[in-house]
């Protein structure tokens, strides 16, 4: 069974930085495409950034130039480096990973809270 575990969230001041990590702590399936999403109170979950197994990336316009998604395939871990954080970045951040086990499956992590205080 795949279990995605996120870490790295917390409380930071405006302009600060955080790095989120997402690792598969369950059976050692390879993470193919992966992404970070976020959900603020009263809002729908939205895409933040995605990365393919080959390293191609895509970002929401609101985070371009401030956030960087990356991965370490040897560690089967995906990261989100968040710089120049703003209060509007406050949300629960979720990791999503696509895994191949006879067919494609999408898994979600439990979420990690990021709070940016002004």
C-alpha cells in the first residue's frame, strides 16, 4: 500500500521560506507524475505545481517565480520550496502522486498546514 507523508509545514512570517517534502512511506512504488495542491479555508483545492518523472514542471501563475517543485527519484520524494511567502499562501498543502501498479493510481497525502503571518 502506498502512503504519502508530507512534512515541512508551519508558521512563517511574510517574506519567509518553507520547504515541503512528500515521500512514499509504504510499499516502494515509483512516483511518476506528482504535484502539490493547496486548499485555503472556504475555498476549493487548487493546483500549485506539478512535476513529471522526467523533471518537467508546471506552476500556477500565483506562485511562479516564488515556488520551486523538485524531486529526488532515488529517495522517491517530491519537494516544494516556497520563497517570498505571502499571507494568501496560507492553506493546507497536499501532495498528489501517480503510481503504476498494473494500472495507474493517484494517491493523496494527509496535508500539511502552512500559515503565513503578516
